[in-house]
C-alpha cells in the first residue's frame, strides 16, 4: 500500500508532477443556515482557510447550503450538479446522505463526508470522520490484560455498537450498566458501586464499636478515649470500604460523562482506586476542570497538531477550533493532491485508497472507510498528557 505525505509543502514541491488540468471544483454541501448554521459555517471557514494555503493550485469552492433541512439538502445537491462540481465535501450528517442518495446524478459524484459512519457505506462516499473502530483499536493497549472491567453507558444505539466493539478486546467484562436518562445516572452508579450494602455494613460496624465503647467507658480503660475518637471519625463517612472493581469503560459524553464520573466518585469509585476509560474527548477544555475526570484515558488525534491548528484559530478568529474542522486540513489537501496528481478528469473512490500522514496523524483509506492510528491520552493535573 502506498504511503503519501499530505503536507501543504509537499504539494508545492511536486509542481513537476502536477498535471495541467482545469480547476478543481469542490462543492461544500453544508448547513450554512438553519439550526445547524454555526457548525456548517465553521466547517466552511476551515475549507476556505485550507484552500487559501493551497493558493498555487486552481481550486474553486462552491458553497451549497442545505439549510439544515431535507428539502434544502436536495436543492443544494442539485445546485452542485448544475455547477458541475468535481467532488462534494460534506455532508456532516449521515442522515443528509440518506435523503439525497436516490436522487438522479448522486451515484456519479464522489463525496467526502465528515460522518464517522461505518455501516451501510455508499460506494461513492468516503467517510472521513473518526470512527468507532479506530478508537477501539487504539484502546487495545489498556484492555490487553486479564484485568476485569465494567461497561457503563447510556441506552442509545451508539452505545450498543460501542459495547459490541469493546467485547473483542482481551479484558473480561464482569458487568454492563445502562442508564436510561440523565436522572438515572445517580441510581445506576449507586448500584454498580454497591454503595447501599457497603453503607449498611459500615453502620453495623459503628453500632458494634459503640457497644464496645460503652463497656470501655464503664470499665474506664486506658484506650476508651482513643476508641471513641475512632468511632467519631467513622461517623464522618458513609463507608470506608473500597469498591471491588478496578477498571470502568464509559460510553458517555459531555455533561453525562461528567455526571457519571462525579457520582462514581461520590460513591467511592474515584481515580485513585479505579482506572476510567472513555472515547475521544477531542481535548475539550471543560473536562480539565472536573476533578473526577483526573487520570481518565481516551484515544484521539495528535495533540501537538491539534494545538498548532488551535493556535491558528485563536489568533485569527479568537476562538478554539471545532473538532470537525480539524479533519478539513487533511481532507482538502488529499483531494487536491489526488486531483492534480492524475491525468484522469473524473475522480474515483479507489484513487484515495492508501496510507497517509496528515496534520492530525496517520490514517488509511480502504473500502471508503477512513481508519486512523489514534494515540492515547489522559488528564493529569488539568493537562492532556500522552501515554
């Protein structure tokens, strides 16, 4: 399998191999208005930035606004056909593809989707998102021991897929806990930590010691005061007994992930005794401020590359880069390098098969699916650390 470096500098260095072709027309099939307008415009902005950095190449970007609706998606696609675009970048959501896949002319065009969908892949659509398989493959390092673990997640179809994928790893699952909604997290974490039993056991121990204390007080033994102090210390806690498990995988995101770990911490399952593992956190800063997320392990792209792009965004736009925007900085150069590196006047998905080194890390494309060599990170002292 060939190895191609997708670096802007490389494209300039290969001018002798760039074929004299008409300009590359890229149709940006994105929600530029409607409820998903912010997301769509951010990604469109990332496309413009990338093309600006490829200024020596003839590339035209054509905005195709889906208006965040199904009828809008159909109109946007038809506009792309009328403009005779060579390749569509987008859509963001797989549901948009489902809406336009049966339209006339769809099968004749190539799409680079931001979706991480792995099922029901269409023959002319390359899913460029960070898929679940890539994340699970990266986690093999922390699931390659005989250590048992608990699976904890929501009741979504995605979590069911995660559960099935994780089963292939070597570590043995001892329990699966599924919560129905945000309000159910408290009850489920309380159950998995066996908190009620441990608390009752703790209270029985206090009563037993208090009975002994009465005898010591009556006999005025030398250690009576020390024994009483020990009992008072026990009363300050619900339980002192630790949980029995050592590893938990969480299929939760955002506030639900934070809530799950906060409740687990409250019920005595904290990072000092238990290793918590989850999926890609995309280096979102909000997670750094949560004490219960200390030492959590997750797979992701190259952090140094992410920081480099993020600094560019902070300087130019005074904001952090959105995670899907990161993909653009590999996607557009790949499309351009393939287009200008062949005599063919029409792109085919097979042209993109291969292994690549991009800004966000190494990846390969095979059978229209993008597989990424992700790295493992953990949160340590309010910083993301590679492990």
